[in-house]
C-alpha cells in the first residue's frame, strides 16, 4: 500500500511519562517516527507534540485513533494544510568562507549565530524540504556537525 | 481528615464498594497491609502467587461486572502480576491493581525489588500511575476506578512508593470526577444508526456478529430482543458465548478458527455484517481478504480504534452496545422479517449438513461428552471457567451457555494458568453458583498452587482436568501441520493429580468411565471442597472443525483421519 507522509499534532496534558506513552505506542505497534518535537504550551497545563510519520492511509488512521485513546491526550490534529517549519544548527571550521556561509544561511532565514576560536555555528529555519536543501548546500563548506531540530507545525 | 497514604488506599477501596481484594504482601506494600489488618470493610484473599491474584480479581470482575482489585508488592511481585494485567487488557476487563514501589528517594537507583512498573505495564494497561505525592493519591485512586470501568473497560495500575503510604495527608475522596482529556462516547451517532437500520431493512442475508463487548455492556437482553424482532440469525465469538442463549433458534453457534460450519458459512455468504462489540480478531476472520467479502459492514464499538482497524466499515457507530441496540430497535420498528426467510433456510440446511458433533465412544471418554454432560447436569446454574487449549475450545463449542458472564476464559491473550485462579474469583463473587474450571493436564499445572488458596478460604471450585497426557492443542497442530513430530508436547510424565489435590486439602477423583464421571461430579458438588477430577480422555482427539491458520473461513477441516 502507498505510504504517505503525515504531520500529526498531539495536544496532551503536560505530565510525567506522557511522552513515553506516545513513543512506546509507536514502538509497540510498529509505526514510524520521522521526527518528533515537544514543548509546553505557554499559559496552560498542556504540551504540544509534533510528530512526522509515514504509513499507509489505514496505518495513519490507526495512529491517530490510538493517540486519541491515550488518557492524557486532549486533541489530535492531522491536516493536509499545515504550516511546517524546522530549524537546523551547523558547525563549520572557521577557515571556511564565512561570507558565503552567511549568505547561504540568510537565504534560509538564518545566519551565523556564534563564533568561536576554531568554529562558527550557523542557523537556518525553514520548511523541512528547504532545510534538506540547505544541508546539502552546506556540504561544500566541510560541516563538522549538523543538528536538526525536528518539525514543528501549526494548522493554517 | 488526616491519615496515612496506606489508610487512604483502604478508605478508597471501601468507598468504591470493594468487597474482596486478592493479593500478596511484600516489603514495599507493607504499610498498606498493616492497614488491611486493622480494617474490616473488605476481605483479603491471600493467593499463593501474584499472577493468581490478578487472575482471581479478573474472574471476579468477569463474573460480577464489578471492578476487580488486586494488590502486589514491588519488583517480582509486580512482574508476576504482568501476565494478569495483559490478560485483562486483551479482554477489556475492569480492574485496579495496586502495587508497592520502592521509596521515591530510591527510584532510579536500582534499589532492592525496584522495577519500572509503569514502564513495563504501559502496553498492557488501559492507564497507569506512579504516585509522586500523598496529596494526589485520593484523586488518582478515584480516577483509576473511573477509567477501569468506563468507556472500553480495562485494567489500571496504581504504583505507590513506600514512603507515600507512610506519609500523612488530607483525605477527601472525590465524589464526582471529570477528566477533560477522557470522554468516552456512549450515545452513538443518530444519523449513522438510522442509516444502519435502513441497510438492515434492505439486506437479504444479514448476520448478527456478537463479540465480548456485548457481555461487557450487559446488552444480552437487548440483543436477544433485536434478534427476535428482526429474525436475523446470529453468530457469537468465543468471548460472547451465552449472550444469545444456547436454546435460541436464531443462534448458529460460534464462528472462527474452531467455529461450526453454519456459522463460518454464514459469515462467508452474508451481505450485511452487524458487528456488536466484536473486533475482527484474526482467530475469527481467518484470511482477511476472504472474510465476509460479499458484505457491507455495520460496526458498533465503544472504542473508535477498533472500527476500521482490520476490515473496512460502511456504517461505523461509536457507542455503547446497549445504548445503540436500543436505538436500533426503535429504528427497526417496521422491519419485515420475511426478507430474511430464504437466508435462514439456507443456514438451517448448512447446520443440518454439518452440525457441531463428535463421535462418542464406549471404550474411552470423549472430552466433548464430558462437557455436554456437565451442561446436562448443571446447565445455566454453573459458571464455567477455562484455561487455554483444546479443552477451552471444546467447552466453547459444546457447553450450553445460557447467559452472559457464565463463560469465563482468556480469549485475547490466551493465558494458560488462568482457569483455576479465575474460578476462585468467580466463586467468591458468586457464592451460590457452582463453579467449574474446565482445564487440561498442561494448563492446570501453571497455577496449581492455588489449590492451597482454595482450601484455606474454603472456595470449592471443581477442576475438570481433561487429561490426554499431551499439550493437546500444540499436539493437534503438530499432527496437522508438522508431520506428527511431537516436539515437547508429550506430557506422559505427570503428577498424581488426585494425591496432589488431597495434599493441598482438597479432594481428588480419577475418572475413566461415564459412570465414574457422574458419581465423581455428584460427590464433588456435595463435599464443597476444592476438587480435581482427573478425567482420562481419548489421547488423540482433535478440535474440529478447524480453519487452518491464515486460511479462508469457508475452508474448514471437518474431519481428520487420525480421529
């Protein structure tokens, strides 16, 4: 069956082991997690979990229902029309061409955010597909370390 | 009112109306046991293994409809309880298990008898809690009972560190509870119900497919009324035996891997499946692509995740079976039962062609005869529990179950060792009923220590051991599918079951003939002691019909040359 990519937002009570409930559901039932981010929702007792997953439509439907079944889950939002953003941090050697790196970052809503003795750290934040392009483009400047932040999404 | 966490546990159990707790003490739960010693609001049954405590609470819950309660200590006490939790989880049984835990300050240090109970039990509980402060304890206990019994029922674990049971706090047990993130839907969508009723009226070959949810929802009376009004034939799953009643002319029997011919053919040829609290388990459907392939599907279930999980559904209805069937009855006021007459006649012919039957013998006792005999002698009066294997299937096929909650077995997880402790729980919850555990010579040894519990508390359950000196169901598969290579299934070496029962304070009988069986059962009932009836049956008897694993439901083995 055709696998589709889906971004699912889960609004849960911000309580201990809630993240474990969500992730062990995926592990136990053999679902994929491509990326997962979680943070408290300001001014509430809730947390917002954003999961990017792949599966057939039947599997996606089950994932959503099973997530909903967890007692601390308030809401599961799955929508084709989500605004998605992701952030990435990349460490480059300081002797690379810094102005080129800075120009590249600014094309992806980022810039150089830290300069050390041997290294600079650059940041970009953009749609997940564009972040992948950014990482590819960054390869020519010998990146030492790449840390992706995972997708966050909000309904349009 | 100020009290310790341990007192809070007892007060909460009393407030919930708990009459019997099954359990086993140990270091981390001792504070609670100290309070149990001082109170007289409920009784405590000391099983001889934690697994048995949880199964006993489970049997109590299944037979009474109340929430079963078990109590265990941390570490090995808890891990022993896991099989019991998983058994209850798979069959959606309402249960609260309270476990001790090492003190908060020791959690995470690999302390003595420390294990991550909430981590281990996450996939086999409906919900679980690690209590982090005495302040939250009353609320958590209230939630635990509420979650266990509401919506799709299930077991809930409350893991309580030892220092919290010692700590003093304010106890006020909440009267009402509302969990904003948990709102089960009981009602069923009116428009969907209307559409389903219209589909039923248009169908030519509709079939009621009744599952364990009908028992949990206490929907038996309503479903019988639905069948009577519409004259639509019905099949039951293993978990639904008793819902329609054995004498009901509209009941075809049990469907699935060991279902009877008419039931499986009905499912294969129906044009409208009306699923009431069933979940299309692989042991029921056989090969999915061939299952009910000419049918539209109405699926009524309280758990939305069950709907569309395995089979595409045309009329999904999320709701409580009783509530939905009530509304269906109203919507079917003008149903024309003649529409289904031709269909009923076809199915009756199927049943005449291959009725559920067996070849009786004068030389050796047949397990099917034993079960039918118990049915003749005790009928609706008895509660029948079982373990897992051939005896379980024979019991499901041949006992005349007449009411829901009469048949208690581990359907989803298939737990050997369930029967005896579950029988203890069922008998404690129904002291006026005769409780018979139909078991095998393999299964009975898996919780045999409960003979002692039964003797100590004078719980006279009768264990009918259908003894073929084999791990029979595995042996049957080896006969059919593994060229008779009987790998590790020969149980010829076995204890003296009669002496074993007697050594534990019970009574025992060795039975080899029909006359001996009748005499032994009569005496067992009169003596009111826990009993082993060691019944020597035909060694190579098979459970038939059988749909080979993964095969289509209509491809049944109806006989086997080794029979």
